[in-house]
C-alpha cells in the first residue's frame, strides 16, 4: 500500500533542498510517495489535496527574535496565515500524520497551536545548540553522528521520548526523537552528511513507521 507524503521544505542556514530529497528518497523505500514543495506552496497544496503524512523540513518563522535576521526578513520571514492554520488543523483533524524534522520546532513561532501538535517547543532565550559536532545517540540501536544537537527545548506533558543524545559540551541527554499523538519529531538532520548517517536513517524509519502503523492496522 502506497501512502502519500507532502514535504514542506526551505529556509535559511540549512541545505533543505539536499536534505528533503534524501529524506523523501529514503521514505520511498517504506512505501511513502513524496511531493516536496516550499512552505507557502506546500500548504496551498495541502488545502486542496489529501496527504497521509505531512513532513516539515523547513525553517519558516517570523525572524523577529534577533537583529541578525534583519537583512533576511524581507525574503525569508514567514508569518503563518489563518488559511494556513486552518489547513494544518484540517489535516490533523481528519487523521493526517505529522513528522517534524530538526528546525520544525522553530517554525510557525506566531502560532502556539503548532507546538501543541508537534509536542516540542523551541524557547527563544532558553533553547540553544552548539555548532555541528560529534553526537552520541542513545536509541534502540545507539550510534554516533556529526550534527546539531538541540538543547533545552520544552516537551508537552504527554510527549514520549524515544531517543536521546549527548555531545562533549552537552552531557545531559537531550530528546531527539519524540512521539506526541499523531505527530513525531526528529531533532537531528542538520545537513546532507547528517541525513545520510545510517543511524539517522534508522531513526527516520522508526519515526515514519510509528505514525504509519496505526493507519495500516486500521486498513
């Protein structure tokens, strides 16, 4: 059975074209047929078409948190519209699944319900990450990678942590794979080499299958 998947892709400071293509290619081996679109175009597509899974591999936020973004706001800032909110609401309310990747926790910062869906919130002034560095991931099959490790994010009370990670400067385990209702969040995947890491691809498989399994069992 082939399931349909929409990948919202794009934003600053990350090679989203490369990582989204790699992610879609891997998920195709699991029976997920993907379309990859920029965020605005993708949400317009989601409004008119049915997808089983919505993936957010993007950095779509208002960019108002720091003046370092000032020169980029005109071309890259994203303020979510009411239509876009309604579109995501409709996807989730009708049984659609959500997979947030890496920067998805920063997206749609002007819409608190987004984090309620995802189960994870990036808190400006509290959450942070070191530059890409060697990271040790504790999962069903532990592995090492080089990636950005997001730290001190806030989890929803009902979120289930499925994997954690540490690095030399962050010895406290940080959640990197989180399940929350019809959504899963995978915090890793900063760039192409990180997304090609076999351990990352195992976590991506686990994330997708954890969402697909209830749907398949009800078919």
